[in-house]
């Protein structure tokens, strides 16, 4: 099926086949973060199971790879309002941050597709703000944040504030409260909710939300064949200096480490001066790889042995899952969702203890890494592969309440 880009003429486009008129539409890929990966993987997981799929993406968002599904680029129009100043602007900003209503994007997507003769079978949505009951079509939305109470959302404020000003804290508090309201509106109005962890699933079902577990999946290839001496440690983030990723925290913890000869630490992502300084204090080689595209990072993963993960605020660890899918032994904080992702594979450390992080890392380095890596790959293959992800999505679409 071929659908013209937004703004293109569709006069010469042949009509789609009757089967293609009812695809599952996955939306909205607007960034390269975990939510963007979720859209990409969900669309390909369904396509590999033989379902008709459309992936809706923003016009300028780079795709993680060459798509095997139909990608529709749509430029969504933001809501416009009067320009305000002073107190009126402050009140307007607060109201926007606290607002719980849909953002209008699904209505635009639906009208765009309908105008081109496409009747979606269902919408598979990666964000709560997209859920919109004015659109008469089944809607399934991913649920990310756990725990689900307001206090848990507010606890993430320190990870969101960079300049530590009172204004930033207030704005973050309003934004966190608004996201809690947006998420709960979506949970109550969507036809199905896809929580990313068992813990979140149980919490939603206790509150009578129609939820079905769907671990976000990824492409799991063959088990890597790691040869050669030495141990390769890997850390990765788009911006290595981003405080909530805690790359610097892990580097500072490793200053006193004396790993086996031949150990090297690889850092994938853009470093800042603080990262370079912390890396310079480590007593073994550090290699800066710079920004890597997703496929490039996966190639690096296939040659590394241990993946060090530091974030305490991510709602899901896509990079952690992809590391396991490439046979790395994961080391991550002992908290949800990371402990559930590991599931006994790899090792968890106490989230705020640098000493425990180092002890756990050194313990992992002294084990049979090839065997441990195979166990991580096995878990990724069973729980986080595209087929497993696709089957979970389809089961949610076909299931009754709480089945």
C-alpha cells in the first residue's frame, strides 16, 4: 500500500486493496527515544506476524533503520492560542502543564488517513496524550510509569530539574502532576492498556483497568561469538553528560577499580567535559565512540561483554534490553523495571551505593562471561523478541476484559 506524504497529491495513487484498508496504525514516532523505538518495534513485530501495518511518524524524525513497513509522514498542527504576558501567561502555562485532555494529534491522523481511503482496524499508541475518544476507532495505549500514584510521579522531579531553581521545580511539579492526570485519563478511556511490566500490570488491574502485559520487544539475532582476550565494558546514552543517565556517577565509582589486564571501557554517546574528566581518572583504558546510530551501537554491543546501566528514572530500559539481545551481561539498579528486565540474569546493585555498584561489577567480571551472556540472550529471545512483542499486542486486541 502506498500513501502519499502530507501535502502530496493522491490523484495518481491506485486504490489500496480491501485487506489494506484496515491496517493497525502505530503512532506516533516523533523522536529517537524509547517511545520512538517502541513504535518502530511494534510496527515491525506486527508486520513480521503477517498483519497489515502503518507506522505514523513526524516529517523530520530519523528512522532507526530501513523500514519494512509502510511509513506515513504527517506534520501535525499544534494548538495555537493568544499571546499572553505577565500573570496571564503564567496561568496559561500552568493550565497547559496540568491539562489532561487529548492533544488532538489522533484526530488529525485519523482525518488524514480517512481522506486517503484508509480505515484503520485499530490505533496502537505510544503516549497517553494521543488517546482521543472523539475518534471512533479502537485505541490501545502503552503504559510506562510505575508506580501509578501521584507521589511516585512527583518523586521523579529531581531527575528532571537541571538548574535547581525554584521556578524549575515548580514547573516540573506542575508537569509531573499533569502527566499523572493525562496517563490516568488515557488508562480509563482507551480500549486496552499495554503496561510494560508485570508490576504495572498488577497495579492497573487492581484499579479495574483493562490491561494486558506487553514487554517492548526488539530484534534478537543470533548469539554473538565473542573471541579474543580482555573484557569490554560498555555504557551508552545519547548525551553521556545527561544527569539522569548517571554515566558520571558510574565513572566516579570506578576510579579505584583494578580490573583484569586487557579490560577496556567503551562510552557510546556525546561526552561533555565532566564525562571526559571522570573518565580520565579511571585506571584502565577508556574509548570514546561518539554518537552512534542504533545499528552501529548494536554492532559494538556484539563485541562487548558487560553493559553498565545507571539510570533510576527510565520507565523502560530499551538499551538494556538491546544489550541483552546482543549477549551482554547486564548490570543495573535493583528497582523496577530493571530488575524485572533482568529476571535473574546479570546482576543488580543498590541504586544509590557506588561501592555496591563496583562490588557487583567486579563480581560479574570474575564469572564465566560467555555463559552469562548466553543466559541474557536466552531471556531476551524468550521475553523481548519481536515475535513475543507482536503476539502480546495481538492478544490484547483480541482479548476480553482482564483476560
